[in-house]
C-alpha cells in the first residue's frame, strides 16, 4: 500500500491521509468528475506546464478531468478561477522560475481570494519544496504530486472548501489508473504513456525520486488507446516513458520491441515515434523492429550525456563510450538515413578539460542531427550533489559554448544536404510564429515550414526543400511523391 508523506497539519494546512491501492484499476473518472461538476460549472482554468513531454501529457490529463468537471479554458490569468503549476524538478532554474511566477500572482490572489492556486508535478514530490511552500507561499491552495494525479477532481473540491493549504503527496506510486480523460492540444499527433518512473538512478537525476520506480502499462491498454486515437483521426503517436527500453521488464511477458510491433499494426496511424531511450538496453531486436516497421519513424533520441568513460561511470550511465559508438554504428547500418539526436551535460562534477574534449570528439564522430546541451545542475538528494565540484562556472560556460558551436555547424551542414530533396512532411498546422505559414515534420523529425492551404493540416505532403537553417527547413509542396525521402 502506498502511504502519504506526513506533513505537520498546523504548519502545512490540511493533510488528507488516504493511501492508494497498489493494484491496477480501471476507473470511470468521468463519472467521478460529474459528481463534483458544480465546482467547475461556469468556471475557467489555466494550466502552466514546465518540463518534458511527460509533464505536457500530464497537463493534458488534468485538462481532461477539469473539463469533465465543467471547467473551461481561461484565456488569461485574470479570467481564471483555477491556476495549476505543473512543474519540473530536473534543473534548479526551472524551480526558481516557478516560484517567481507564483510570487507574481500574489496580488491577483489578494484581489480574488476565491481563485484556487495549485502546485503539482515533480517539484511537489520534493520535501524541501513543500517546506518552502509552507513557509513562503501560504496562499497556494492545493499541492499534489506525480503519483496521485487521478485525484485532481477531489482535491479541487477540498481546496475550494478548505481555508488552509491542502497537501496530498504520495511517497510512492499506487494503483495504475486507466481511462483518465485527456484533452489533447492537437488533432494530428498525440503522446501515449507506456511506462512511468525510472530505475536507473543516474547520479545527477532527480526523476527516480519524483516519478518512482518503473511501471509498465499493459500492452492491450496501450494498443487500445492508439486504436482510439486512430478512430479520432490522429495520424502520429509518440510512445512516452522515462526509459522506453525498459518497457515490460516488470510484466515479464512483453518488451518494448513487441509493443512497437503491435502499435505498428494499428490501422489509421501513419507515424510512430518514441522517447526517451537509454543506450545501455537498446537491443538488436529493437533495432530490427524499428528498421522493419513501416510506420516507425527513422529518428532515435539517444542521450549520451558524456563522451568520457570516467564521467559516464560517475554518472552511473551503465555503458561506455565504446559501447555507445558501437550501438550508433549498428543503428546506422541497419536503419539507413536514420536521424540521431542526444542529450549532453557539460560541467559534471570533476569533469576536466581533457574529459570534455572526449565529449567534443564523440560529437564530431557521431554527427548528431541535433543535441540538447545543458550545464550540470545539482539536485539535492542525488548522489552527484555530494560530489566535489571545483571547476569554475565560467569555464563550464565556455565549454558549453564550444560544444554548441560544434553541434550548430553539424546540424546546419546536415540540413543543407537536404536542399533540393523532396521529403514527406506531416503538416501539423499553423506555425507558432506566423499563421500564414504551415509547420510540419519529416519522418526524421526535421521541422519544415511551408506555405499552402490550411486544409493540408493533418495530411502527409511531399515537400521540396528550398532553404536550410540550423534548426529548421523551408520548402514548398511538390507535385509528385516520386523520390520522396524521410
């Protein structure tokens, strides 16, 4: 049985000690939401989301539950009756940004005391964050974590009725809840959770502490959700997990390759993506399924984090530089034209200049299509936070600059090779910056901007690339599909 993290009632507000069953359960949460419908009828909500795709998808679930309660989206903070901060705990600056935003809303809360403010997601799982909220932000009405997202309707009711902050944070996952409503932003592509939590305990990462141990959804539940998305007209799905390679290890009868193969057979879905994968468990079977899956896109996000073996060991990554390069070789040999992207941390505790040069060398060898690069951010409670770190901040920033320069040149060169090619683009809709321009992605996940009728949204369109930039391509609809590339 899962237990709630104990919080002092006098200092923290109202704490509801309600353990969660450990069994999987399918619950009609639409019926639950209707039971508390009067709380939301005629009111509006706003969800501010920080962090990864998993957080974005969690926000879609929360929006779905709120809409079932009668809430409707707010167009501004002033219009909202409920504002939720769905948070990320991976980097310190993300937490600082959230607290800055919450502080900025204090005058609004004073003007409208009936406004419900909520803090949820990964930050809420940290004891230090809860203590900070208790001391500095008593006007927050409800705090809940990643393990009891499904309790949102009841927590909103409790927050509306309570004069004190409602804290409900479970210290570990409970039941696997299915059938939660979701309000997806796009009718073209959708995220589908296949797994929750992580068992890897990389020394720099807070995720195992905020998301818990790995738990896999049953394959039949995943496939049925994808079938429903196809019936609703979605063309692309991205299978989500903290480490999708580990899918099924807790089930014992199925692995990620099996699930990918099953999803590939769902009629109506045109493209399948997945994120994130760990190099240490990227099997030959998985490579073969990706290579043979007609709908599985030729794009793999494969975080390397460092190109030096000593740093990889200190990070507890579970693979060596040599093993990573061998995996890249196998993937490219078996999946021609595959696009590889990665994550890299610069300035990990104890990283020397020579070790950083190993990372630069690996980037030059692999030639990633794109890399998400970060300065190391210590997270309290992780093993790396206790490691000696005597490298000056300016030196770390200089290393990050040099790494970005190398990657920018590679990304630009890869994109320039595509000028003149005709590629298949799934048009997603209007560009975020210009409503007169359409945006879509190739199978290799390249962003393409083009002009054309709005009716192209949701369709696979042959596009001739006319211009290359570092982060995107520009093109025009091509008249024929002949010679289309990924």
